[in-house]
């Protein structure tokens, strides 16, 4: 469940990062601000029982990959093989970090 929080936090990271570039009204800026708040709240919750370094690496890796893909798909960004290959390498690293990282007991002492 804690890794699910990291993935969800990365999803909201993509929302607010894209919002920083494309927001142009009070409504879209509000959505961007909500994305920031939700993203970091979920990230902080996940670090209660997961190693902060690994969580941050996974969070930023997924956010980076998601932002690049969102720009390509939604905003017709430039598609280059090298860019897609490097996103693939990044995701392999993120998955690898997740696989070798064990959950730690949270503040209450229970396993997450």
C-alpha cells in the first residue's frame, strides 16, 4: 500500500508540473496548487514506512517519465527514440530500486 502512495504521489506530481507550464486561469492554477499539496502529502505519508531516499528516487523518476510522456501524448511534444529509450532506462532503474527496497516499520511499529 505504501508504494501505491508513491505511485499516486507521482501521478499528482505530473499534474502539477504540467500545470506549471500550461496553467492560464484561476481554475488551472488552483488545480496546480492542489496537485502540489496532494503530491507532497502522499509522499510524506509514504516515507513513514519506506526509506526516504528510495521513495524520492522512485517519485521523481515516475514523475519525470510521466511528465515527458504527458507532453508527448497530450501536447504533441517532440518524439525522439533516444528520449523514449532513456525514459525506459529510467523506469528500469525505478523498478529495480523498488524491488530491492524493503519496507521499514512505520512509526506505530507495524509493517506496511
